[in-house]
C-alpha cells in the first residue's frame, strides 16, 4: 500500500519543481484565456478568443462601440459567465477559485462605484474594508491627496464633479494591492493631469509584476512592461 | 466584514433619513385610517387590530424593499459587492440586517403607540411588539429575494409586492394569531414558536436565494 503511494507523491513534487524552474526563467503566465466566447441576447460578440498574459503585461482592449469590450472585462472578473471557453488564473479555473479569485482582481467599471452620500475618505475606506483591507483615516487622506482631491476629502461625493468622482473610484488602485487590474473606460471625463497619474499608477503596477487590462479608445502609451493590444471587431 | 457592510448601509440610511421617515409615517397613517373609518366601536376595533397592524407592517416594508439593492445597482457599487472576497450570502445577510434595523425596527417601536387607538390592553401590546420583533426579520429576509429578482426591471416595485406578499402569509397568520390569542385570553406561545421557526427557516434559505438572484440579475 505504502509503496504504491510513493511514486505518485514524487511525481507531484517533480512537476512542482519543473514549474518553479520554468517560472524563474521566463515570467510565469498569470492569466490564461482559452476559446472564450461571449453571447449577449442573440448576438455573438466574440468567439475563439485566446490569449495568455505573463506578469507585467499591459493589455489594451480596443474596438468599436458594442464590440464587447465591457463584456470581456466582466467575463474576466467573473461577473459574467462566458458562453464557452475558460479562464485560468495562476493555472486554476476562476470558476473553481470562486471568492479566492477576487483577492487578486480589481475591476473598475464605467459606472463610478462611488456612493453619493459618502465623502471621498468614507468611500475609499469602506470599499477597501469590504475587500478585507483596513486603512486608517490618515492613510486614506494621503491617498486622496495623491489622487488630487486634497481639501475636498470630506465633501459628500454628490457635490464633486464627474472627473473628481472618477478620481475617488480610481483611488482604490493605490490601496487594493491586487495583481490583476481590469479598467473599463476609466479615462473618460479625466483631465490630462489625471490621465498622467493613471499612467504612472499602471507603470508602477506593471513594474511590480501586475497585469493591467484596460478597455479604452485613448492610447495610454505605457512605458514599462510588455504592451499588448487586443482589437475586438463587430 | 459583516460589521462594515452593516455600518455602510446604516450610514447611508442616516444620510437619507427622509426615506426611513416615509416608511414609518405610511405605517402610522394606514393603521390610523381604520379606527377613523370604522368609528368608536371598541369591540370591533379590538378584534380587527391584530390583522390591521400586521397588514400595515407588511405594506410598509414593501415601500423600502425596492431600494434594498436598486441604489447600489445604479452607482455600480453592487458589482463591487459581488466582487468582494467573501461569500455573497454574507454580504446579503449584512444588507438585510441593516434593512431590518432601518426599516422594520422603527415599526416595532411605534406599534404599541398606534395599537392604543384600537383599545388593546397593555399585555396584548407587549405580545404585539414581541410578535413583530420575531416576525419582521422574515419580511426583510424574504423581501430581499424579491428585491434581487426584480432588480433592474421596469415597474419592479409592483412586481416585488406580487412576488413577495404571498410568501409573507405564514408570518401574517402566526403574527396576527399570537396577538389575537392574547386578546381572547389564550396563550400566544404556540403562534410565536411557529413564527420563530418560520423566521429561522427564512434566515437559512433566503440569503442563498438572494445571492443567486443577484448573480443572475447582474449578468
């Protein structure tokens, strides 16, 4: 009984060692997408989508309106189930990872994710706390200052402008500490200074071994990491 | 975690106090219309009181149900709640708990006052409060399933009532039954036990059902 178990155990160890060696030579693939197909209503938005992203990759998703950029990002973060295909994060299907996957992902949709009744600081602290990250008032104030909202940190968000509310939502990127960023049309209604800030945030993120997938029409021209482009057709 | 979601919803509710007050005033007015319409026939009033107060509580809780997830859907924070690294039923449980504190507890507290209009004796008023205290969590729990299922639909408010009110019937029967038993001098305990059992069953099943319904609604 014991002898028949032993070969199995060494096999597992070997494969771990192999993957470890390979991982140290080339950047390991974090996100792997296989034969992804998305159907909304009776329209097929895309099918047979394959790509794999190693750490430190910036992927810009472009395409005309209605080509499925938002649907792709929502599938990648697990909000939407794909019609076919699978998504693997660090080699495991995200369906089987379930809630554990969300500790590695930050998704910012084109809606602001900001509560109008709460101030910038409260929004930031609560959205972080719900993701299991507790930040002090001082740290929150620091982040809000860096994102360019100093002096407006205690105003209710409904008194802020479109762009300022977008900044409050983006402030989460500074504290979330996740590896995969999925950003959907986040550059809309942002001024030049804020776009430059987002660019530097993404560059820092890529340098730290993260992945950023951004659906946008504007070119962000990220300098660090490897840059890829995915064009969705209608 | 649960603490944060409850605190978040309580803070939001406090910043929109008018919503809470409208629920409470609706309850007070609906209950008060009956003695005014029927006149000072104490015997009749006493016998309809349990049913009237309980039905008014059901209708009042309908008012706030459509807001349970709709506001969060609109500004995109509901998506973020679905993407938090914890079981979704816990998030739902937190939101339901906050809804119960904000929308149902005020009704429980005001019920003995409006009950006075029906010439209910003091001991029965106490049973009324107890029955509402045990029964109102059912309203929030089952209501959350309806709110999640009708999320983002046009005319969702009416649809929630059609979906959820029939499911409230056991709570109504045992809740009003307990008060009625107390009025005629019988023991309200059996009704309260059954009401409690119903509350526990809905506590076990409805957060899961609501979580599943939310996932479907957001696809």
